[in-house]
C-alpha cells in the first residue's frame, strides 16, 4: 500500500503556514510534495491597477453561494466567473477580507512581523505553547522573511526615506503618553539591510535576494495591500515558496480548490471510518475548467486560512461525512483579532498618507506595557496608493461642500479678473490647479489601523446553503471597540482634523466590523474537549482523532493575538514542521 501513494504530503493553501510546510517538507521529501492553491499566480507587474481591473480582482467563482457585496455580485453577473485575489464576505455583525492568490495573505498584508506579548499565551493557550517555546521559531521566521524596521532617514523632509506619516504618529503617541516603536516589516530594502547589518539599497534598484529571487528595493509607493508590482515586499513567493519550488521540486497547482479529504484503508480504498494511518485521498476542482481531480498522499496539511480551513473541515465532517472524528469544538473560538479601521480627515498637520510602506510603526495601548486585557490594542499608521489619493482629492469637496464651493468660485473669479489684466502671475491655469489641490485629503488625513484582544468568542458554522457563516457576539467586545474609537478621536484632534470617521460599515444602522485577520476555528488545545488540533509532543499540529492530518494557519489560534498574526502563524508552522521532519529549521532553508 505505502508504495502506491503518490505523495508524501499534500498541502492545501500557500499562505504563511502552507509556504513554511512546502519548504520544510519538500526538503525532507524532494519532489514528493504537492501544493494546491485555489488562487492564481501574479508575476512581476501583473497585479491590477486600473479601476476596471481592480473591480474584477475579487473572488466570486461559478457556483459561489457566499454572501458578498452587491457590487461583486453585479460584476460577476456581467463578467462571469471572478477568480481575483480579494475574497470579501458578509456575515452578521462582521465582514472579512482575505486572499485567494499564490502566496496567500503575504501578497496583500501590511508586512508587519510582530511577536505578541507573553501575557497573550498565558490565557486560553495550551500549556506547552508559550512565547519562550516559540522564540527560536520566531527568530528563524524573522530572518527568512527579512523583517526589519524602515531604514533611517534624516530630518530633511526632502530625504526620500523621510515619511511624514511616521513622524506624526510618533508625535501623537508621545503627546498621549503611550509607547511607540518602529515596526519590523517584511519589505526588501536590499540584501545588506534586510538580511544583514549593512546599508539599505537605493530606492528602486534590483537585486537577487539570498534565496535566488529577484526583488526591487522598496519604492515607497504605498501599494503593499493591493499586490506589490515591483516585488519590493518579501512575500512568500520570494522566499519559502521560491525555495520549495526551485530547490526542492515542490509541485504546485494553482487554481485548484480542494473540496474533500478522505482517509484510506489498508488496501488503498476510501474509508471514512479510517484514522489516516494509511494515508488520504484529496479531491479538488480546477477553477479554470471545472474538472475534478484526486491524488493520494501519506499526510495532508490544511493551510487554507481561518475561513478556508474551517469551512473545508466542517464540510468533510458534516456534509461529506469523510472525517467524522473531528472534535465538536470545530468552528469555536473565532476571533477578528480586534481589527478596526477608521479615518482622521482634513487636518492641519501634513500626514502624506500616500507615501511609504503601508505600516511603519505601532502605538501600544495597554497590550505590551501596562497590560489591560479589556482595552489592549495597537494603533498603526497606514498608507494607501497614490491613485487612491487622487480619488480622495476628488471627494474632498463632499467633506465641506459650502467651503469648497466658495473657494472654487473665488478662484474662478480671480482667474477671470486676472485674464483682464495680462501680466499678473495668477493668470495661469497652473496656479488655479495648485490652489484647488493644495490641501487634498490624502496629504492632511490619516488612516488608523487598530487590532487588539477581542474575546475570541465567535463561532463558525455551515448555514443552510452549506456555506460558512459566523456568529459574532459584537456587544461583548464593545469595550475594546469603544476604547479604539476614543483614541481615534484623540488622534483626529491632534492633527486638527475636521472629521473622525470609523469604517463605513460601522456607521448606524449597519454596525458591522471588518476583519482582515480572522483567527481561530481549529484551536490548538491539550484535548479534543478543548479544541481541534493537538499541541502535545508527538502530535503537534495534528487534528485530534487522525494520524497525518495537520493544520497550519491562523485557524490554530485559540485567542486573539492583539498583534499582526503573520509572525505567530509562521512560527507555529515552523514548530509543527520541526516535529514532522525531525529537522530543526534554519534561515538557510
């Protein structure tokens, strides 16, 4: 039987967990690992930028029954199947934005590598998993992902590395009496800086990184969250996945959506009563032509993200009945990681929100220092692409319509007057344009990104349509959100802003959160009565009740992290891979 299995491992998903598993397992079994990813690969310069192409860059395939924004549904009706990289879902009291792309969340995240405080692991986590236990795995992950703070810049505002937004957020933190630190970010600033202790490479210059992939030293364009078209971020296809494919011959099939996982018996037949010791059959569908495929493997690693992994395992247990042993705790302890987005608009201090990597610093509100679990969160700065800045300039008159109308009329009258008296310097179109755009919203407004310790008391389940649904007890998490709102209002006053605007979905009467960091659902635990996945030595990362069935992604988190989760997902995946292979990880891959 063993000789008939096609693969030693099949990995579902190519995000942080799947990428680590691909590199580590294929090093142990070269050419015997298959990676299945539902999304597409985007080569250099291929991420959409025009409004037309961005509107198509969402996930809404044929047969999709998920609740999605009406605009997405209308787009699909006109254009047919959409297999773009943004998976946007509506749920009761919370919406989610995740990725469907080769490289997973690393292609659209804000690059931050941050270890949560030890206090996070002391409540709700298995006894064997503490920050000091994960420390060596964090260290390796940080080296592989090249996480460093932004290169130093002088005080000269004309220095290309000077980021006004960073300075304003730091000044606010000091004025508010809160700690502020530059964030370690997984952005390429040249080999000498990102992977060593040397100087940063000039903006826009290309190099071959330590893993053999070509990258560009960050151009500070602010486009990290919509796919980096110059490959200036250390996304997983530039390190873990690149090495897995080029060095260890990992086989990759993109646009392959896994639909079922079935254990095999000793004769290699599908057997839902088996425990996985004889291997598994993985069934998947091509997103290109709808064709069905299956492969056999000794072990399966499900790394499809919190929503994807939980949904797949729920369907295997409750719909296909192929994995009936999975704990009834599946879907519990869901968290939005306290995510909250808001805006400080039309201030008096220059912020310049269209320049620099998306996040450069974090302000600590009782998460690391003076820990207060009820109100613990981080405030992070954010940039957005320049073309979004033009959009902000276009809607600027809507913020103060009467004042804008008066200014426009005044400038037009002056222009007409100046035309009657040639020679005056103001009688130029350039002067008129400069006056109209001299105080645009992107220059004097800020995007506030917060995440914190929500109670992780949500639950994931299948609805009547067989699609994932979320029960989110928003009211029990209101103390955290209220604290975030209060700090946002203080920041708005600090920059002299005219308006503080929470994310539009939070406005009455909708009152929905939006999370880009969904966590939980397959929680690590000491027993199947407490969670879904084992944290015990000898079965790290294995689903309780099964041999060779692993989970490695954000669904493992039994609580919110308060910090950006990429570092912890990567470290936990290294920890699990270490036991599977018996090989201690290092940054050489």
